[in-house]
C-alpha cells in the first residue's frame, strides 16, 4: 500500500528527487540492517524524514525545523 502523502501524488504523480532518494536510501539501509526503528532529519532532511515515516508507519520520525514541501 503506497501512501499518497509520501509520494506527493495528491496533487501530481511527480515525486521530488530528494524524497525519492530518501525512500531509496531507507530501502537500501532496511535491506542491509533489517529493522530500522527511527529516522531523523533537519530542514530539507526533515521533509524527507517525514516522507519516509509516512510511507513506513512502523518507523518513528524525529525532525528539526522541517522545510515545507509542496
């Protein structure tokens, strides 16, 4: 099940490169380390952190001053 907010497809099918890169990195690290419980990020990293956490509700997110992504 793909969450609409994580893919930014509520308004369009376009996924920003930074969000796609964060999702790809999470998938790679999850494959390597098996279970990831937390992700964190600051500013633009906060937006990508939130996107990963929305797509993976079992993961807790910690963000500092997240940038706005439209």
